[in-house]
C-alpha cells in the first residue's frame, strides 16, 4: 500500500457492517468474505491513488454539494476526502443506484463532524495512519 492508508468514520463502519450482514444473509460466508476483501483492496487502491480521481466532475454532481469525493468499488460508491498527503477518510459506503445526494445531505452534519474528528486526532498524534483490514 506504499504507506498510504484510510480511516473509516463510524458511519462508514456501520455501512460496511450492513453490507456484510446483507451479503451474508443473501450470498453466504464465502461470497461475503470475497466482497468485503474486494472492498478493502479497493479502498487501499483508492488511498494509494486518490490524487488521480480528485477532479472527477461527474462524481462532484453525485455528491450533492457535500464536498466529498466519490469512487466506485463493485456495487458501492465510497464517499471520502483526503485528510493528508498519504491518508483518506471514508465517510460513507453507499450502494450504487441509491439517492446519493440525499443520503449525503441527510447525514451531512454527522459526516463532517466525524471527518473533522479524524483529522484532529491525526494532527494531535492520537491516531497514526497505517494499513487497515476489514474484518467480518
């Protein structure tokens, strides 16, 4: 991962848990683990290459003025922001086909509070960017 990393807000953690629960019920353990692994690897790729995707105007329209960037991984969009030269914060994981602008606007205050909390904790040295693993 080249020193890059990502942080998940509490909302993003909840989103991933819901994806895992839904997938486990519908597709079983093996496919769920594969999907979550693909999601994790996609997040690592995004963290390592987010500069490439920063100016995507189509994704800007989908983000509903939230200031968040969007990146597709499988059947979901990752709503994120860069929070340092080598770090991104994931605010939400939203199923493609959902009303993304409405979801991001509805959760806007909590999302921005959580993102600011992550940035502040990194700045104070309370959390240190490192490689993450998604576990089921």
